[in-house]
C-alpha cells in the first residue's frame, strides 16, 4: 500500500482507502512513519578505500563474464561500480602521466637553457684565450729578456 502512495503513479490516501477498505487516517499515518524508518533493503554500504578499489579493478582485468560475475558477487559490487572505478583509475593514471610529462619537459627546458648559457661562457672564454695568444704574439711575453721602455 505504501508503494501505491509514493512513486510516479501515486494515488491519494483517500482514493486508496476507498479501494482497499482501510481508513484514510491509517494510510496517512503509515506514509508518515515510513519516511522516518530506514529502508530495509539498503544495508550500510561498505566504504571502499582507494587501494581496495584498485585491487578489485586489477583482479577484474581479463576475467571471463562468468568469473567477473563471481568476483562481483564475492565483493558485493555492481558492474557499474567496477566500471566507474576503472574509469577513475584510468583518469588518475592519465593525469599522473601528464604531470610527469610536463615536469620532464620543464626540466629539459631548464637544462637546455643551462647548456646554452655554458656554451656562451665557453665561447667567450675561448675568444679571450685567442685574443691573449694574439697579444702575446704581437707584444711578446713579459718574461722575455727585453727591457721595458722606461729603463731604456
């Protein structure tokens, strides 16, 4: 009778009372009380940790329909739960891979910038050494036996 009072095809308590021969006040009281009672069909659902969900997803990989059904019954799951967990695991892995790729690309960029900086410093040092060598060729070494101009 409660099903007839609630849901998409619900009828009023007066109409149902006339149909079944139970008083309208009794039906209204039953309806009010039903809203305060926990449904008997919904036992408290297990709260799954991420590790437990991942274990079930891994266990379900590659199973036949029969074995998959047995796994779902044993774990107390619906196939929709498993599908949602698989999608969540895949999304998490993709996000992790994207973060890693971004981090690696940023590190590569930093290393390339450091190599360019060091190449420029090496080129500058090489240019200074070439200039120093040319200066020594033109003016000679200071260690020569030549006397400085002031002493002449």
